[in-house]
């Protein structure tokens, strides 16, 4: 009777069954959300950095000396509700960020500012509405009233964390209401995120998408 993970021998199936070494516990945790995120990041790291023909298995991941570092990243993705973990992972790898810095808020902020500016408008609209619906449930308010009723400090956080996209902030009828409620300090805090010159230029290049988003917001009374 031998543990497949640590190779320790046991006299009976019962003692083997209750045995829990580090790697066996890792295997037991394999279905947890942050572990699956970690495993996927591990696979992508090798896919993009090596000529490996086959993706790394969960067993490869469990036995890896980098397991804990990737798990810290997967946990950060889950706890912080970071957008697009796979795209963030790809960005980290392609920009050459060291693994120990993957959990850095500063790295995520850099990625997020790039991602939000490249995200298709309709996708941004869908994501923002889903978040507003969540906000409405938490605060017992109609989600369409988000821009009117959300506290400016909460809105600053939501915009900086990418939960509310400039596509909706600028193109909805009520978005301007929120902008008027920000004080000077709050405007400075989100200036890089809402970047008016960039977004006005982007809207001019995507008139059809702008029209569709405006119409959708209008029909939703947003």
C-alpha cells in the first residue's frame, strides 16, 4: 500500500485512505475555483514559453515546484474578482513579468487600463449591466438607478477596478449625472480610467457600435 504522491508505504488500505500528505491534499483540492485558475495559468506559462506538444496536466501541476506561486495568483484572481484571468495571464507572460509579481495590484492595474480600452463596446455593456444588477440586489435598488444613486466613492472604486466601463458611463443618459457628482479629488483618481480624449476619439471611429449601445441604454432606461 503506497501513496502515489509521496511514495510512503502503509500496512492497510484504511491507513492509506486517511493519510494526507502535501501533494495528496493538493489533489483533493483540484476542483476548487482558485486551483483551477492556477492550473490554467500554469498551462499557459508552459504553452507560451516552451515548445511542449501537450498541455500540462493537473498531476504535472501538483508535482511542480512552482505550485504555490501559481496558487497565490489563482487565489488573487478569485478574491479580487480580477477581470479576464486568462487574458491577464497571457499579458503577464508576454510582457515578461516575474512570477512573484503576478499578484501585484500594480501589474493588474496596468493590464486593466489596456484591456478596458481594447474591449469591444457590446461586451463592455454586458459586463457593466451584470455588475449593476449585482449592485442593485445588494442595495435593494433598481439597477438602472446606479449612476444616480451609487455613492461617488463606490463609483470611483468600480471605475478604477473596471467593473463599470466608460462605454456605458459616457453613452448612457444617466452617466453624466454621476460625473457631475464627483469632486475634484475623485475626478483625479479616475482620470486615467475615463480619459475623455481617448474615448471621444474611439467613439468617432465606432459610430455603429456607439449607436447600438446608446439605443440599448435608452431602452433599458439607463
